[in-house]
C-alpha cells in the first residue's frame, strides 16, 4: 500500500505552503513525519534562543512575541 505524507506550513499573514510525498510503507512515512516534526522543534528552539539573545543585547525588559510557522504533517493511505 502507498502512503502519502501531507505537509503544510502555516505562517501568520502568509498563504499556507503545502506539499505531499509518497512512501511505500506506513513506517517509512511515519519516520519522515517524525523527522520533520523534530527538525521544526530544533529550528524553533534555535530561533527562540536567537531572539532572546537579541532582546538581551538591546536591553529590552519585555519580550515581544514573534509569529512562529506552524507545521502540520500527517501520513495517510493513498486511495
């Protein structure tokens, strides 16, 4: 059975960006999905650290929130 990984990135004030990729097994699809989720989490941690360093460097007392891209990724059987 063929599985499809459906990926969508959502960012404030921008249209969604989506793509899909086919896999030959559910396990392969889930492995790719989990990899994307982990990569997004690592990128978010790095962005948060960078943003906090900028705030500290400028001497700001209150952190302003930034829009964060949100990832949705699901595996579904094709057909």
